[in-house]
C-alpha cells in the first residue's frame, strides 16, 4: 500500500524504510523533519492521519515547545542547566564569537538562550513521545541538544538534554 504524505512524498509499506526525511520551511527557517517507523510499521492503520494532523499544526506545536523551553529556563530546570553548563565549559573565545550576534544588553544566559534554534523534528508513530524537537545554539559549538518531546496532539510531555 502506498501513502502520500506531506513533505515526505510516497511511503510504500511494501518497500518500507525505517526512516523518511526532508528539509522544510517552518516560520521562514529550514528544519529537517523525519518520520521513523521503529515501533510502528508503515502498513499499520491510522499513522498517516496522525502525521498529517501533526504536520498541519507544526507552527502551533513549535510555539508550545518553545514556550515550555522558556518556562523551564526561568524555573531553573534542565534548559537553565544546559545554558549554564555551556557558559561555563566553552572557551571564552568561542563564547565571544557565539554570542556576538546577540544584544550585549542581555545577560549571557539570555543571550545564549536566544541562540537556541530548531534544527530537527523527529516523528515516531507508536512511541509515547510522538515528536522530538531538537534545539541547538549551533552544531559548530556543541553536539548537545535541548529536546522538547510531545505527544501526537502536540502536548509537551517533557524536556530533555541530549547529546
């Protein structure tokens, strides 16, 4: 059975792959979206409708995730720890270069937080965390990510720090 899906094209359950991906524009920025069949097979019913609904509301889901990341930072959660760790561990020459495009009137923490940029949205039909939203201040500076994990309705489940 072949299923046409937004951004990824045709997915053939007879000739399935574990992962499908594409670069898309979201709010004027390029983001990589991938659909991963690790738990659920592409011939299972219902996954395409869930995917299409999620993709249709990506901008809304993004606002939900980014609001949660900001709140987590303000409450001293994992996002604050991520920011503090990078400010402490990165050499000052790297930090200076990294923070250069941000307003110097902000605190270093706020400046680094403002650099977190969405790079990838991974979708996992059948998993508890349906979508993972990967944020980084830049691959050239760190391989560690702040990740917002949502269910298939876009409700934030949890925030994590991953590498």
